[in-house]
């Protein structure tokens, strides 16, 4: 059974930084794109950043220059370094990844989410 487990959320003041991590575990054969989404109260889930298996990256406009997505393939882990955090970044952040697992076709998996609170 494949699991994605996020960590690193918490409370930070405006202008501060946090680093989120998400590690995939289980009977994984290959990992494709890995993504970070976020969902603020009363809003739709939003795609924040994507990193491909070849480490190509894309970002939503509101986080460009502040957030950096990276991955460590040997550890099946994706990171989101968040700098210069703003109150509008406050949300539950979700990890998402395209995985090929034993006895399963390629499909997207989700983590359970980690809360990021930006407040003074």
C-alpha cells in the first residue's frame, strides 16, 4: 500500500519561512510528477508547484520567487521551501504524486495534508 506523508507545517510569522516535506512509501516502482496543492478555508484546492521526474518545475504566479519545490529521488521525497510567507499563504498543504506501484497502474496519490498558519 502506497502512502504519502507530509511534515513541516506549523505557525510562522509573516515574512518567515517553512520547509514542507512529503515522503512516499510502499511498493513503489516509479514516481512521476510530484506536486504541492493548498486549500484555504472556503476556497478551492489550488495547485502551488510541480516538479517532474527530470526536475523541471512550475509554480503558480502568487508564489514565484518565494517558494521552491525540489525532490530527492533516492528518498522518494519532495520538498517545498516557503520563504517570505504571507497571511494569504495560510492553508492546508497537500502533497500529490503520480506513482506506479506493484500490481497497480499509474495513478495519483494524495497525502493527508499539513497545516500552515501565517500570523503575527
